C-alpha cells in the first residue's frame, strides 16, 4: 500500500558569496515565514495557504541577485517520516522563551506608567503573534502559552484599572432611554478603556444631559447615581459582555453596525478576544492622554472626540461595504 500524506515545500537556494546583504535579507524572510533549515541553503515548509507563493517570490529574489533557486514539492514516504517533518516545526522552545519574558515583565508592571504599560503590552503581543503565525501544528505548548498570555493581560489591566468588575450572570432587560435623561452616572476614576467608552456611549447615545462622577472606590457611589463598570453597579459586565456591550443591549443599540465595531474593540482591549486592527492605536492614544490630562472630565472630552472619529470611520466603512 502506498503511503499518502500532506505535501511539503522545499526551497533550495544558492547565492554568490559577494551577496552578503541579500543573503541576510533572504534568510530573515525565510525565518519570518517559518521555514526550517535542513542544511545550508535547503529550507522546508508545509504546503499551506500562501506558503508556495511566498517561497516562489523568494526564489525569484535569489535569481535576481545572481544566485540560483529550486522550489520543489516533497512527499514523505512513511508515517514516521511525516512525523519527523512535523517535529521539525515544534515551537515549544519559542513559547518557553516568550513565557520567560512574560514572567520577567510581570515583576515590573506595578512600577510602570500607563504609556509604558501600553507599549510593553503591544511589544509582547507582536512577539506572541509572530510565533503563533509560524506555529503550523499547535499543541500543548500553544495552549499553555495562550493561558499564560491571558493571565499576563489580566495583571496588566489590573494595574491600569483596579477594581475591574467580574462577570455576572443574568438577563439584560430592555430599557427606555427617555426614562434615563439628565441622570447622574458614576464609575471608577482614572478612566480606562471600558469606562471611558461607556461614558462616551452614555452621553452620545443614551443620556444627552448626563452628568458624571468619578469615584475613588465603588463604595463611594451615591445612591441617586447610576453606577457603571464595577461590581454591583446598575450596568456592568454580564455574561461575556463588557459594560459597553451591556449598555448597548440595555438600550437597544445593537443594530448600529458602527457601535458593534466599537464594542468589539472595547471587548478585545478589556477582556481579550478577536483582535481589532484599530485597538492598539486607540489604547496607545488613551494611555498617553491619561498621563497628560489632569482629570477624568478632560480625558472624557479628548477621548470622546477620538471615539466620535472612530464611530464615523466604522460607519463609513460599513456604508462602503454595502455599496459593493
């Protein structure tokens, strides 16, 4: 019986010794897309997605630099050989290095300001994404790294935003916004992602005459105020929804596609989840503004303008999609 397994790609390249710069550039590109070197000049990659196209582009670059390149399909001859190919791409060591870096970073979190924390989080995220992108056969080490990354992000958010609410189970009743006009709303001071976005949502779409009080601790919330984004508040995390999403559901705003995009961004930054391309830029600007501005009223005004712009950006993006 003939053994059949998924095909692999083998790129064999040779460059003139005088092309040191081109040699380094091509080697870095091969490493970035996850190739494994079988020997000097011979690189293996699973035949997945756009791998063939990317290797073909590198082969063409080699020939344009005066070298030679051969791109071949390779087929394992046995199950043992197929397993050996896969084992070449075990990323456990890379994940171990990442987790060590996260452990080291965790020791300094409390000493960093918001901008430094945001920069550190983005840097570590890029490094993690780079390894995940070339982990073609994820296993236990990937699961362990995902869990460790989630824990580190929780610690970062705890430093940026103490007293973060816990998930609560329950039904979200539909409310009439006309009954919530001119109210006093209260949340924890030193606004971060979910709180500042929720305050913007309240003033922009729910209560146009809203007044806000920023609390040193949740226990300081006045009885006459509508609390949000802390345990026991009128509006907080419910199920897998963050406070911004709970407010949307409470006041019937979930049909707005631009608000849904903003909700996805807030969710991703607050508790994790599917990445949103605009999220890192928003977090960086919020972190800088929080360090620069003297109080939360000024912060809400500035970040409110940014959220207005993002809302319009998402709204126009949806309109463009609908017109195609």
